[in-house]
């Protein structure tokens, strides 16, 4: 969702950024922290029209926000890879200030997945001092030397052409993302409901990137090409109090269609998604339309994580089974979660990304 949820992307809880950097300011909480009360912060309102390029930038009046990018890649020999780049913003208080008094806290996550290995890295920063941040025009998102920078032509959307870099202790990547389709508003014109009680976020995607560039691995550099997906999401309380995690997929079908879908796990399961035609026309998928069934669990870090899924959307005659490139694609960071590329077949075939939190 990475959502993003963001980390529906994270999408980890951006609140956990504040917990990590200012543990006396917020109670200890994991993914369920996204369901805590957001008194004083703005909340999404149905019927709001998203504005670009302004909404590519930060929204400090909201508590939680992320810029979430993934790519499914292959080299000249046909070996598959996956890449994730995410920047989270979390506000410790519903106001803005300058320098070290800024309540904005930033966290960056980067991942690189191969069939045999999974690499991850993390960065933290306080807002207001230039170490991290986002500008809408010209568009630049950065934390330390990690960056997502627009190279779009004049008059084009700022996210149409991106240069992306991140590095960890044993990997790095430099990739170019070029959009071949329009932005897609998720939910109801960008208003994405997350629970029966009506918790919601603003959410849009760019699911039409072609990608090229270089992965630097312990065995040396690898030239790759493939496809990418960007999620943008912001809110102040996007989950209900009883929701502890989510399972989110972005799917790129071989016939040019796309689909985003997620389920949020609580007392009851809540699902949503979007079916996207090759020209970018979205059809929202209401609660219950998408069905997630775990097929196989993988033991990871003392957990049994459902890494293989059956995903069904009866109204589109969709019934697929997913297979991860690497079942052990575990982001072992300050907040741990599963994040990695997959292939799928059945009624449809293609590639995608899976994110699972709260296990």
C-alpha cells in the first residue's frame, strides 16, 4: 500500500521512526502504532482533489508519510533481482519548526534481493537540518547520500524520470526509472479506505516505470533492466486500533494490466485494491473483492511467514499463485518485515512485489 503501506507500503510504521530516535516522546509500539489516535494532526477527507506537483512533496500537517519504490529486474543472463527504496517521514508533533526544533523525523530503507541473498540497509535523520527531506519542485527525496531525483523534461510530471541511488555495507544500486504511463489514483480518486471504521490515507502510484542501471553486489557490478512501481501515501491514523499488519502486492501482468491489492489483519480481515488497465484507467476493488490465501510458510527469524500465496479476483477471472524470488527476503532492521520480488502464474502470469508486516 506500501501502501507504500508505504509500507503498504514500510512501508514500516513511520511512527516507529520517532520511537527509534525519540523513545521518550512516544510509547513503544510496532505496526499497531499506525492505529493510535492522531489528535492535532490533519486527517484525509473524502472528495479532496490531489494536486501535482505539490503532492509529490511532504505534508507536515499529517503524521505519517512515505515515498516507496520497487523494481523487478533481470540481467543479460536472465537472473532475477529485486530492489526497494523507501523514505518515511514521521511527525512527533502537529506543527513545523526550523533546525533541530523540527518535529519531522526521517527513516530510509533500502533492499536488494537475489535468488540466494537478501541485503538491507537503514538510515535515520532529524528534519530541519538538511540531512534528509523532500522537495516537490524540483522533485528530490534524500536521506544522507541516498536519493530519488527527478530528471523529467520541462512540462512533464516530476516523477516521469527518476534517478535513484542507495547503498548499504555490502551492496548499492544506481537506477533510472522512466514512466511509460500516467499516475494512478488509488481508492476513490486517491482516498484509500483501510478499515470498516473508515480509517484512510491519501494514496497514488506510478506503476508504469521501465528501469535500467547497475547493481553493485559482493561479486561485482551487474547491469539490469526491468520494471518499477512507486507508491505515495500519507495519513495520520491509517489503521484501526486492532489492525496489526498487512499483506500487500503490486502485480504487473504480461498483458500490460496492473493490480495493487492488500489485506489488513485485525479482528476481521479488510481488503482493498485497484485494477489498472494498460492505459492507466483504475477500477477500485472494494473490501472482499480480492482474496488472499497463504499456500506455504517459511521459517524466518523465529516466525512462520506466509511467503507463497494464492490471490483471486473473481470479477476479473484472476486466480494466480505467487512464488518469491527468495523466500528469506527479510528486512532485518529496526522494524522487521518481509519485502521482495515474486513471479506468478495461473490464470495470468507476470512479476510483482510482496510486502508483509506485523509477523
